[in-house]
C-alpha cells in the first residue's frame, strides 16, 4: 500500500460520518424543521453503539443501538418542537448539551475498551486494480451505504410523491396545511430519520473510525454536518461533495503538520473549515442564483383551528 | 359520495346556523347560506365580517363551534380539506397556497390524490389550459410568475379534481382589469357547465357582473341575501357597512403650486433575488396635489418606495429632490428633516414595532424635538402625542396605550398614517394606504390624505386599488416592470388605458388609449 493510497483511504473514513449525519439533517430541514441537536444525537449514537458492541461483542447490535439512540433523542426533540411548538433553536441546543452529557455517562464504563477493525468488503478482481481498486472496491459496508443513501435521498426528494409532499411542507407549512397535507406526521418522520442518521454517523465514528470511546469524541462533527447542509444549499449531491472536501482537508492537514512546513499547526487545523466554506461558496456562485433555505425552516407550526 | 340521486330540488350545499367562536369574539354567528347547482353565489362583506372564517369552515380548514352543513340535502361533517375535496369542493385561496420554489407541475401534483404523477399532471395541464384559456408553463418555478399566472395555477389545480363547488376568496385583488375579465369568462363557462361557484369579494362591480344572488355578512351575521343587479352599489355598500359610506370629498379647489418632490432619471438594480429593478423613473409632485401610482403588485412599487424614503438610497444625490434639496443619497431621517413623511406598506414590523406601545411607536418618526430630548424619551409627551393621534384619526384601541400588535389592521393603519399626517409634512409618500382595511377606515384615511394635500402638502399614493386612485388622485402614473408611465391628469385616464399600462402593452398599441 502506497502512502497516497493510505491517505485516500483515510479521507473516505473521515468523510463518511459527516455525509451520513448531514443527509439526515438535510431531510429534516427540507421538511421545515431545524434540528441543532445533531452533535448531541451523534454523541449518543457513538456512546450507545460502542457500549452495546462491547457488551454483546457484536458490531451489528452496536450499530442498531447507535441508530436507536439517535432516533430516541430525535423523538424527544420532535415532542418538544411538534408537540409543544417549542422554539427549535433552543430545543436543538438543549438536545446537543443533553446528548453530550448523557453520552459521557453511558460511555464512562467503556473508556479504555477497544474494538477490532471491521473487515472491509473485498470485491474480488476489481479491488486488485492499482490505486483506485482498493479505494473504490475495498471499503467497509458503511461507505457504500452512505453513497447509496445519498442517491436514495436525492431520488426520494426530487422524484417521489412523498418527497414532493415533504418539500412542500418545508417550503410553506400554512399552504400545505390548507391543502390537507399532513404537516406534523411528515415532520415527525423526517426528524426521526435525521436522528437515525446522526446515530449511525456516531456509531461509525466509535466502531470504525476510532474504535474506542472517549467523551466528546464527536469533536464538533455534528456542527460541521449542520454547516454542510447550509453550504450545500439543501442538495444531497452537494452534501456529498462538501463532506469529501472536508474529509480530505482534515486528513491532508494532518500530513502537512507531520511534514513540518513551518506553518503554525493551529492554522493548518483550520484548513478543513476554510476549504469547506470556500469550495461550497464557489459551487453556489457557479449555480447562478443563491438558493434559499426551505421557506418554513425553523418556524413552529401552529394551525388555526 | 355521489352514488345516490340527490333529493330533487335540494341545493348543492346548505349551511345552517354555522357559528364560530374565538374566545370572546363570535367570528360567525348563526349563518345560513345555500348554493344551487351551477349558481355563482357572492359572499359580500367588509374585512372582519367573517367571510374567510365561513369558507374555511366549509373547506374543512377550521371546525365550526355549532351548526350543520348539508351536501345535496344530506348532513355531512367536513373535518379536513381532504374530506372537502373528496366531497367535490375546490378552493382558490386569497393568499395563494402555492410553494414558491417548486415548479408549476409540482405545485399542482402535490395537491392531487396519489393516482396523479408529474407526467399525467403535465398532459392534463395542457388539456385544461387550452379548454379554459388558462395558459401555463408546467416547468416554470412559481416565484418567477405573475400574480395572474399564480392564480391560474390554483384554478387549474381545482379543476383537475372536477369540483362541484369552487370557492374563490377575493380572486381579483391582485389582478389587472384585463386579467379579471379573463377570469370572469372562465367562471361563466364553469357555471354553464354546472359547477357552482362561491365568490367572495368586497368589490361590488364584479359581484354585479357575475352573480344573481349575494349573501351579505356584517360582524359575523347574515344581514341580507339579495340580487346584486337589483340594488345600487350604494345600497349594497350600506348593507355591508351598516351605515351609509360617504364618498371622499375631493372637490376643493386644486391649485398645485411649487414642486416638492422631483425624481429625475432614477434607476436602481434589484435589491435581491426576487426584486425588481427601477428603470429611469421621472416623477414630480407639487404642493396641493395627490399623485397616484398604480400597478400590479411586484412591479417595483416597494423598490420605488424604498428609493423615495431613503431606505435604499440612490447612487446620486440629484435623483431625488425633496423641497429643493438634492437628497438622493440621504437616509430616511435626513429626508424627514426636510419635511417628508413615509408610510410603508407593511404596518406591523415596518411602520410600527409590534410589541412596542403606541406611545413608543411615535418615536419611530417623531424622534426630533417633541418626544425626546438629549437622547432621553419624554414619556408623557409621547403618550400625549399617541393620544392625540388616536383621537384625531378615530383609532379604536382595546386599552389606553396598547402594544401596536393588539390593534386590528385597519386601526393600526389609521394610527401609522395619522402619526405622519399630524406632523403636517410637506411631502407624504404612502404605500398601499388601505390594503386590507375596511371601508369605513379606508374612507377616513383617503379623506385625511386628500385634506392634507388641499392644505398645501404634496401627497404620493402608491396603490393597487384602482378605485382608490381614481377617487383621490389628481394626477396618476402606472408602474410596470420598474418603469413609470408619464404622469397624466386623472381625467385623461380610463380603466382600459390603466390596464394596458399595467400589462406593459400600451406602447405596443401606440399609447393611443390614454391620450
């Protein structure tokens, strides 16, 4: 394995959790709900998946537990913002703080434990192609799943009736309600989907990326996923691009630091963030017109009855 | 639903004793109404009379506190818009229920049942468009369309569901006269095909043009069911308002004097994504006259207002001259100090701070001398000023010094206009002075503007309501796509000429209609 190959492989691993979490948040936001609790749901996903995987010695159970934890957190959020029409910004921030604290508690007995790496899916023959072979055809299942998920989310939003309903509700919930579209039901499922994705992203972090648990290990990735949705102008394809740019910058700056160019390491650590902003800004400029957020994003829905 | 034969002679829909209570307010009070098959039935009333509440009940958006709805003689309960549509009701909303970022076809598909998809919608759209003359491009995004086109989407959306009863809520409020006439032709045709129509409006002329029966609501009650063609407009207005509405007196001698406002070759790029550029605008307002600016919403009215008020300064000072002073690059307050006053379209949040009391709201435009000193608010002076505005302009307030948001739309509008007029400005520019205001308040506001002009101020009224402009303006121009037509004395304008200018086709026809 050459150094280039190794770098490319780590880029994929760094990008995948961002992509999964951002896709979930994208669907939630397209339905008109802003969930700032991604970081908290991700942390819960990481802690619960790691705890379950170690306890039952099963990656599968770990992943399921991570997704369940994210979903439960999202259900709590849905209760607040749909059931009580609470302020979404406040509720989301509270969810993040709760998630970070609670994950520390759940993960505490498992600090120091380690999991074995997950065997990558080895597609015979294709994976023997030099350089790109291993990059494209010998990744773990999650990587392929995240790409498939991007395509599915895109198709769902733009090509299905139910996706059209979801976009309409996010665009203008008053009109949608007047037309008889089920605003609450659609938003509820969209929030749960976002939670499940954040939980899955957390599980990937704990079980594949680091393979151990430490408190606060999400390290702001939930916030980056949130930012990716905005910079990607609520488009799944651009989320994919953004996630990989960010992942690449994260890995490359580590190598740059190791190579000791004489640039302050703090500045290099900031490179991924700058790169993401720059690349996605360029994308949005090239697209011609700025793309607005879903019209009802963040606005509590209270029908007059 | 329609399997059985209806009892012969039963009306298509019958409302009996419908009431809706919001707290202490009875929005609907024992309303009876029946609509025959194929009938165009008008529902008339002022703002706040309970028209919108009643149709929302009929369409299942809100539930009534009491009363019964009968469909073809059988009692039904309409719990949601979906049930209403299944029954055969279609509704065209006053504030369009469209999704700006979606395409025309998507907007239609989202409201239809599951057996429709985008391609079936597209093909059926073409069919309906040509049958009823409702031209629409399926793939355009809604935000790029005119109000008339948006309304067509709503109508087509209803027609695709083969409605038995079509409800239209103030459909012409955003249309040009030509677009309105086009709509009436479509409605006549639908009615001839047996579709009933409930037509909600406060414009008497069009009700007389379309309907043989009209139910008039006042303060939540039915006051009369009449044949609108058998009564004069004045009689109907009296039924709607409850007492006779006087006309605005404009007969005082009109001797315009010196120039107060001059706009010279004002051009501006659009402010944002959905904005309109201003193109080479020229305009003069003299002391003692009311200048009217007509146009369909979204043709640059708000941009022009922002340029005149200084909310968005121009790039050169002499583009806007107020009282002889080149003020194109001045801010709002500097222009106010020259004697100008401004009333923007949006009363809550733009003309007034919603959660501030009326006395505090006087500070927005009276910051200068009388209500503050060295940066401190003169609380009592502000309260006195608010009280005198409330008294002079008949503002009905729930308490002594309420928060602005507690006032009804009409009363708040009287307050914000009164706040400016009471300063006796040399120049006042008002955007949509009576939008969504009931007839009584509208008359008071128009009279106050005319009186101010006759007392020697220059008044500029930007309005979508042509009747209003014909009533108050001495000279008028039409704005279309950010260009302003020449100002002409009001007597030289006809409705047709205004309509052609609104559509931007006056030049193409040689402009002969207006001269």
